C-alpha cells in the first residue's frame, strides 16, 4: 500500500495473494475472469520490485471504495473463508490512515504518544505565555505591545476588518474605536470615562478593553501569523523568543 496519509487506500493483487495464501497468478486470473464478465472493473496495474533476472512484475491495484468492493468479490471467488480476513485488512488500512500510524505497531504507537506529549507540552507553554502577558483591563494595543514583532499601529485596523471594532466617528477623520456587537462580551468589553471640560458640558468616552477570551484569540492569530507584523520582525514569536534567550 502506498502513502497512508496523502493517497487513497489501496491493495495490490500481490497483497491479496499473501492474505489468502494463494499464488498471485491465480489471483490475477480470477480478477481478469471477473472483469471479462463485468462483475468487477478491471483494475489498473502498478510496477512491482525488479526481480534478480531483470523482469519487473505487474500487480493489479484496487483503490478506494470501488476497489475495496471488487477485491472482496475476488477473494470470495478464490477462498470464501478468507473474505473476513480481507475485510479486516481494509479496516486496518482505514484505521492507519485515520490515525496516521499503525495501531498494531508498538514502536509507531510509542512514537505517536511521545509526539502527542510534546504537542501538549508546547500547547501548555503557549497558554502559560499568554496568561503571563494578559492583565485585566488591557487594551488591544497594550496587549499586542507584549507580542514580539506585532505592528501595534495597525492592530485596531486589523480588528476592525475582523468585525471586532468599529469607528464611532461620523466624520471618519478621527478614530474613536468601539467594541462591535459581534465582539462585545465575547472578546471585548468597554471602559467608560467621563470628561468635564472647563466651562462645557461633560461627555463620556468609551475605550475597548480585552477580555481573557479575546486575548487568547489574538494570541492564536499571532501564533498563526495572522496579525499585522513589523517589516523588521525577526520571525520569533514571544514564547519562542523566551525559549531562545533561556537557551
């Protein structure tokens, strides 16, 4: 079977012969006889391993759901008692593709567990990094100043495009950012400030501030390189930078 992850599942006539304990030429004759009767579709062939005498054997290859069906019919004709074994083999191939490794291979299972442990450790470190940076009452700009390489002059414009913020200024000349209905109480809240100019009526301004979930979402965008970055950015994220310095 070829690449489990990037291609469709497949099984060759050679593999079928090995499963049922038969000669491959018998398997191929059965395939050809069933194809002539239009019971199955004639499968394509692939080159096998070059033999010592220089000949290159040809193997029929069954691919995908149609190939799975046809191969079961072939085995049912050859050795009905081995049909269940063939079905089990297809199920094993499907499981390997789904998991990305052979669950019956102890080394592969161990490698997968180690990889998963490494991923979990990296995720914990990223979450810890974000929580160490975030403080209640922070604005988006203040939070992003803690993230290596982010262009803080563009961050609110970026969040405006993401429908987190809108500009309250009717003229459009001044920027008075407000939390949008989409982001309010989900990613952002607002802090009210009352101003009383001398000799004039007081007025209230609103300042969007980050909630913890909003900081988490911005940090995810940061790690996925989805935030506006400075041209001079060195390519290191904040948690990467701390590891690099510590090392």
